[in-house]
C-alpha cells in the first residue's frame, strides 16, 4: 500500500474515509491498487477535501475503468461521460409520473444505476461542487450485507429467481425524448425493453453474493403470480433499505465519493430545495451482472 494512504471504516458494514492522497496527482500503481482494493472491501469510499476540476475527476475515475456515458445518452447520440447533477439545470422528477409509485413512495427511489439496461457501471464517482445549506445527503446501502443476513432457505430460493427491470415512463420525459415526438419515444422503448437480471448476483472480484433488485427499476419477479412477486419484492425492498445496511454522506465542497455499483444501491436526496446543489458524476466500466 502507498505509505501515506489512511483508510478509516465509517460503519461496520460499508464505507471508508480515505486520506493521505491527492486525486489531482497522477497516482502510483500501488496507490491505485490500494484504492481499488479498499473499494471492493468497503464498497463506498469518501475522499474529503479533493480540489479537482471535472477533467481531473474524469482522469482519476478512468484509472478505475473506462468512463461510460449513460446508456440513454448514448442512445440519443451523446457521448458525455462527465455529468452535472444540478437542480438549476434539471427539473425535479414528477413523482406522479413514476411507474412504481407504491414502492417509490414507501422505499424512496433507491437504485443501482440503470439496471433496466443489460449492463450496469462497475464504479461511479460523485464530487460536490455546490452544497446546499440544508439537506442534500446521499445514502448508500450494502446489497451484499442485505443478502448475507437472509436465512439460508430464503437465499437458496432467491438464487433461482430472475427479476424484470424497466425504466418506466419518466425516462422518456426526463431525457426530453417525449418532446421529440412519438417515433423517438417508440425508438427509445425498442432500445430499452424490460430486461431480466438474476435476483442474486455474484460480485466478480470479491466473490460475495448480493441482492440485485431495487425499488426504482425492478418491476416484477419472473415465474411468480403477480401478488406473490409483489409481496416478495416489497419484503426485499424493505429488508435492503434498513438503516443497519446504510451509509449516509453529508456533503462538503470538494468531497469525492466513489462506490461499487455491483454491491450497493443508492438514494439521491430531495430535501434541499429550493437551494442549489451541484455534483459532478463520472461512471466507469460496463458489465452484465452475473448470476450467483
Ligand atoms: C445518483 O443517483 O447517481 C445521484 C446521487 C445524488 O445526487 O446524490
């Protein structure tokens, strides 16, 4: 490990604070390996006080994997891999238009990024540029810990199941596709049909199993009656979003957080309006979650 890297766990299930490294510098391979190993072990890494611009964040993230545009951005012909999450630019989602309102109302919009797609990012990074005076925290939950705490019988049963993931109608609206007319919406729907993933996946690096459903995009379980699937999903969403599996991060300017998408879900806040909040996001890698 790099001599000066300090790794301090933030909870006993996920999250670590990393100090003693400047991500603006070109990192030695040994330091990079230590950061990557910490990411696999702790799932979410908080690097406080990193004075970076978006290009430097992109350069750091690209050491962890190839920066990837959001698949819907790519579908629309874009290739941006630096994304500004800024409530000055983005209208808040219309909750009434969201498809799985019951789950979202009860469990919040917890998600792993774009699981409606065959592939998800490997890692993602967020860096705070403008922090609101109140609220604005991001939360992560460990899906490996959520899996580990199930009974052996439930684990075995879930490992045989697949779930259908779907983006819902809000993406066509949020990405401005609706404004381009019905043909553009039809092309978008054809490009992103409902997609099946295993309910339990195996992390390709740690080998740990993780639950792979989320209240934002998982719409049903294959092979079950609708009432059965609905009840089981409601249980899983309640189980995996318990505070005991969570890390909640209160942002300061220049914080950079990196996380492993294959073993976490996260929740963006809605409690800071009308204040401004701007975070810069770079996601890297693209992989199909593998069955356990
Ligand atoms: C996201 O869901 O990736 C955004 C998280 C945030 O804005 O805190």
